[in-house]
C-alpha cells in the first residue's frame, strides 16, 4: 500500500490516462449530473443563464436555416441540445456518460423534442453522415492529448459539409498563468463527491510545460486506491488556430466565450469558429 501510494503521488508523464472512469463512473456520474442540473453550478456545465445566452448567440451566428444539421459533442444531459432543437436545428448529441444520456433521452421524450442521442466515446464512435455545424462546449477539447485532438479534428472535418462550422472553446494561456498549483487532503466520513464509501482524497494540481495542467485526485477507501487524472491543455489563439489549420479548417472568428464575448489577452477562455475548407 505504501509503495503504491508513493508511486502514484509522483506527477505522471504528460497526458497519462487514469485507470479509472470519471464521466461514466457509477457514483461520480451521479454527482456530475447533479451539477449539470444545478442552475448556478459551474461544475459540469456553465450556469443556466449563460447557456440561455450562449444558445441564442450560436443560433444567431450559425442560423439553423443555413446550418440545419447540428452535432453536439459531449452533450451531457442535453442542456444545449434541447435549446438547439427548439431554435430549429436537427440535433444529434453524443456523450460518454450513460447516466447523462439516459436523462437527456427521457427529458427530450417528455418535452416532445426530436433529438437523436448516441451514447459513445466521440474519439471512437461513428458520427452522422452529415453535419452543418458541430459544437464542443465547455473546454472539453483541452482535456484531450495532442494525438486525440488530431483524431477528433479529423472526424469533425469528415462529418461536416464543405463550409460547415466547428464551434469549440478552450482555456487560454491567461488561465494557465493565473492558475495556482496546490496540494491538499480531505476526509469524508460518510462519502462525498469521489466515492459513496468513507474515503480520503489527496488532491494536487501541477502546471506542466506547454500550457498543460493536471488536476489529480487519489481516492483512498477500504476497498483500495483510485487515481483520477484530469488534464487540461490551455491555448493561445495562435496555437489553436495552427492545430485547426493542420486539420483543414480555417478560423472564422475568436471570442472570449461561446456567448460571443469580446476576446482579450486576459480572457480565461476563448471560443473559436472553424470552417471546413
Ligand atoms: C464539461 S461537460 C460539458 C457538457 C456540455 N457540453 C455543456 O456545456 O453543458 C463534458 C461532457 O463531455 C462528455 N465527455 C467527456 N469525454 C467524452 C468522450 N470521450 N466522448 C463523449 N463524451 C465525452 C462528458 O460525459 C460530459 O457530459
């Protein structure tokens, strides 16, 4: 036990994958769904008032009349998908979390919204034959390794028609600079976010070179050790543009967020609309 813990407490090599699930873990996915459905929480989605503004901005800049088929990658419980559907898009949502997707399907059925949901990993599952616009919202792109990002861009490029758009957001170099590394531990007598058992959470955050951040949580329970690794690549506008251009996209615009805020060098996030050439 000591040796294993000691080994896991060393910062891993960049982008090393967890041996645990996060989004589709039985217990954690329930906590994340709760966060998604909390109007003020920023834990899994942005607050509801932001999502409202954001969905309106997206349908104004990429109107459904011109871009009817929309593919929402990492759609969660459908917070955006439902708004997109109501504004007139034909929506497909893909998400890894079976808990969030079941919620999304049930919610769409109850509200009579014809949204197509697919439960799967957007790096490996098949995409629809046609999309006019793809969205990937709340900085999921930066959670991927450079190889995974290349795979994702290729898949999005393939599914979009010529002139189709990809809207995504990422954390910026300003976010990276302001981010403070930490190390802390907490005890949960009656379960908590990471486990429903009594547990200890050892958390640390490290800044790696090349604008990469790791947030690590080691969870100790009577049944064993789990090591959760959450990576976040941050981007300058130039770095994101360069990556996208390599995959055959052209940058049409940069904003501070997916609600059309004005971008400046101190914005913690940036949103980009990319066009398939
Ligand atoms: C930060 S949440 C954002 C959800 C939604 N876009 C929003 O803004 O409300 C990330 C979502 O992506 C999903 N996700 C993460 N990795 C994924 C993958 N490889 N394939 C499909 N979905 C994934 C998670 O289950 C989660 O619902």
